[in-house]
C-alpha cells in the first residue's frame, strides 16, 4: 500500500474511523447516563417516602425500619439495608446477615450532605456492580437515628448498555466496511489509470510515440488521458519532422560538400593546367561554399529564434531597395532555369523601421521557394503596394502548388510538403518569425497544380522606434 491509497487510508479513512470512534464513545456515555439516571431517579423516588413513614413513628427506629423492610413491595428489584445510629448495617431485606465489611460511600456522603442523601455506583465485595442510595433518618430534633440504604444491581442495565453499544459498533463497522469498499473502488478508478498513465509516459519518454492510454472514464482523468495521447501524437509527428529535417539537411550538406571535394581533388591532379576548367572549378567551389554557409546560417537563425536570442538591428529603410536587390540576386538563377521574375516597382513608398538584412533574407527565401516550385517557363510575379498603414508584398508563382492537407503545416518547423525538392524545411519558419518580429504577417495561399501566393504585410510605423529612428530590439517570448 503506497501513494494515493496510503494517503487516503492515513488521512480520509483514519479521520472517518476517529470520528466514528468519538461518536460511539459519546453514544456510550449518553446511553449509560440515561440508564443510570433512570435507576437513580427511581431509587431516589422510593427513598423520598421515608420522610413520611418515619416522620411520626412512636416505636424505636430499628423496629420501624424492620417493619418497613418487611412490608417493602419491591424486594425483588432492590435490596434494603437498615443502618443503625453507629453506622453498622443491622437488617437486610434478603434475609441474610448484612456484610459489615462492605464499604458504603453513599452513607458517608449522606452524613456529610445537608439533605441527608447520598448516592454511589460501583462494585461491591462480591464483584457485582450496584447502585446504592442512602437516606439518613432523623428525629424531630434533627438528630440522626439511622439510615435506610437501597441497593440496586446494575447487571441488567449494563447488559442493555453493552447491547446498545454493540449494535452501534456493528452499524459503525458496517458503515466503515461500505465506505472502505466504495472508496477502494473509487481509488482503483483513479490509481489504475494513473499507473497506466505513468507506464505510458515512461514509454513515451523512451521514444515510443505510438504508445497510447486507454480512456477509462469521461472525467478529468479521461481528459488527462486524451491530453497525453495527443501529446504523444504531437511528439511523434515532431520526431518524424526532426528525422526528416536531419535527413534533408544532411542531404543538403552532402551535395555541396561532394561538389567541393570533387573539384578540389580534380585541381590537385598532376599536370592540371586548363585555366578555363580551373576557373569553372573555383567558381563551383565558391558557389557551393556560399550555399553551405547559407544552410548553416539558416539553422543558426532557427536556433536563435527557438532560444529567443535573435537580435534585430532596427533602422529606417527603403523597403523597395531591399526588395529590388533580392530580386536582382535571383534573376540570374531564374534565367539559367528558364524561369521569369515579373516585377514592376512603384515610384515611391513610405520608409519603414526594420532590419534590412533580415528582411532581405525573407525576400530571398520567398522568391527562392517560388522559383524552386515553378516549372520551366514559369513566371514569378512580385508586386508591392501600400495599403493603409502597411506595406503589402505579394510573391505569386504558377508552379506545382501545395495540397490542402499540407498548407496548414507549411510554416511549421522542419515541415516539407515536397520531399523531392532541395531545402531544409525551416526557411519558411524562420521567415515567418522574422516578419512577426517586425510586427507583420506572412500568409500563404495555394492551390495544388495552380501555384502559390505568399503575402507579406509590414507596418509602416512599428511600435518600437527610437527618437533618432534607430533601435535594437531582442525577440521576446510573446513574438518568437
């Protein structure tokens, strides 16, 4: 017995048991007092008649007392003892000689009390429990002439008291039994699912994301089971995405490394003097090195965002200049792939406050994705305009598009809708976080087989600007 069960037994069950014990003790006291008080009142009522009987007696006290004892109608219910003036019992209603060794606390009490009355209950010399009431008889001058002592056996009363208490104890025991049975069932309904939750949680912690908990009840425990099952599903999905990311990044790193190593080994060959081939090899090495650097930087950016350590260098800038440069950097690649970028810049737009390098990184990433997923002779349309207090940039392609199932997950970390196309799967997640840090929004709308449209909205006047138009701000938990 441990855990919840042990705490319940020590706390709840123990408290209930203590309360029942106290109640039984109180009941025993009340019942005993009820029976004993009834006997005491009965005996006291009988003793009060002595005042009338011995008030005007002409004979000696002993003779009058003997006559009273002989005519007493309740000899079968109680014993009468006549005590003389010296305090010695001289007559007994039982017909036997009185026990002069028997102590009489009630008689001693009656001698001391002003009303000449005393009572006592306890065990006599024979071991029997009795109740005794003594009334002192006085003459007209108030002098004690003797006493009459009434002795009633308490065995019948004690038997009834014991029977009553036994019945209450039996009822209490039955109550505790039913409480124990119902509570055991209730505790089992909690402990069993909790144990299964613990076992399943350990399996999940060890990497078994297919482990699930059986839902026993539709209550808080059931909700917890649903939550843990949902967590396991999400962890499994995240683990799959992580593995896909590692595989994708490994492939992305392996391709340029292979090219770099191959050309480096070629240029190391003896007699390699072809200048044109050398220049081509160096160009490929430089290009692939830049590609490696881009992948590493993308991963580092994602790590910074995850740890809330990305710092933006905010400055007043012309967003058209950054967009123009990003498009220019992609035009040569588009021409080589027989694709087209259609862009006509407006005459002027208001300046914004932002990080020029990070915004350029977002534009390049979005245009790069549009080219990657476009077919030969495909067109990527880029438009920019002002809409109220925001600059709206739209990048639309007529490529393969994104399925309805993949579209809600496309901005999640590590997620790639198309595993056949190069990329780490974190570029859009990084771009989305950068736009959020600029207090903007990045929305994606796509139809499979028709193309994808990415809309970037950036406020003209962000909330965080300095007096000189420059400010450094660190990504906060609310944004990252």
